[in-house]
């Protein structure tokens, strides 16, 4: 595959891992971040320790702002900092490049299309557990990294091929809503329960299994009401396959005292439930308790 010019807005756990993998595969990668992070990446590159990909260091370019057009711009910041971060990617500097958000939640595509135009945005979802230990230092804990890209096959297939070539299992899926809701229906129970009780997934699936089952059913019911059927049994099987010490990214944010994506995950679930008159008592209680905390 011919090299592509790729920008990564937010080279944290997810963005840093993808930036390193794409750079290792021969693409020109520019990470866009704050000055401290950009300086660290310019000096030392991105060091990855991964169960799936091994240990390696990848060289990347880095800046505090996108200054020239790229073929693809990955948006991998936390939802809490999205609006401010977008100032680093001016629409005029993007050229004809594609915006690919790999964010949690279902409400961000509309915001991004307001910035960059209807045709510029190709939504996607990623399934991975990856953490930034320090600027340019990434620990990838899950034995998998999977991306779904939503949109017409002919438009998204070249990007799917690029990620696959870099080692990331990627597929082109049809509907945007299907991709986003499949991720949210799976993520919400995991994020809400691990964050509320400070437990790993192993502890949740044993000590809090009744709540896990109820929350999975609630999330599936909301997804179905939004036109996207999901299989609760599949979600449970995935939870049961996770290493028992796995934590959600929202739980890590709670532990570190950082702003969390509670509104993008739990809030979005409750808003959709309200629109479709779907009762979600367990989700409502957990979101309320996390909000008051």
C-alpha cells in the first residue's frame, strides 16, 4: 500500500497506539497535541508495550496544530475535551482529508459534521484496552485491536485496508447507527459498573453479575429501540473472555481524578432511553450515583 499522510488528534492510549502502528507500517504520521506531549513525541517517538504487537518504538512528527493537508485525520481525544481539541485541526488546513473519529458515544458525528462538513466525516468505533502511561509511552493490554468503519464500502474500504495492513483487524460495516450503538450497548455496562464500584471486569462479572445482566438487557433494549438489535449474550460472552484485571477507560479516569466520559456514555444512553420511553432503572441509578460522586 502506498504511504498515506495521517494526522492523529490526541495521541493517548488509543491514538498513540494507532499512530505508532501506522508509522511502523510506513505511513507519514503527525500527532497533534499540547506542547508538552508534542515535544516528547518529537524527541522520543512513541514507545509501545503490547500483548498483541510486542515492544517497539515508532518515530512520528508532532505539532500543536495541523498546518498542512492530510489524507486522513484520526480524532482520538476524550469526549470531554473534544470541542477545545478541534481548534487544533482547522477545517481549512485539512484540505480534502477525511475525518475519522474513534470516540465513545453516539452523539459526536453531528458535532464533527458541523465543523468539517457532511461528507468529510467517516465514523468508526474501536475495541481495545490501551493506556497512555506518559507522553509517548503506551501500554496496550488487550490481546486484540479491532476497528469498524461506517459508510459506503467503496469509501471506507481503502482505510480498512490501511489499518489491516498495519496489524489492526478492521472491517467496513454498513450503517453508522449500527456501528455506534453496537459499541455503546457493549461499553456502557462495562464502564458504568467498573467506574461506580471501583472493580475490575473480573470482580464485576462475579460479585456484581446480577447488575451486569440487568444493565446489558437495558442497553440492548435501548439499542433495539434506536433500530439497532444487539445480542446481550454476545456482550456477556465478551465480558467473560476479558482478562479479569481489565479496567474500563472511564474507571481509570475516575481513579486518576480526571474528567470522565460519563455524559457521552451513560448520559447518551439515558437520553436515547427517554426519547423512546424505554425504562432503564439500573442505568439511571448508576449514572446518578456517579454524577453525585
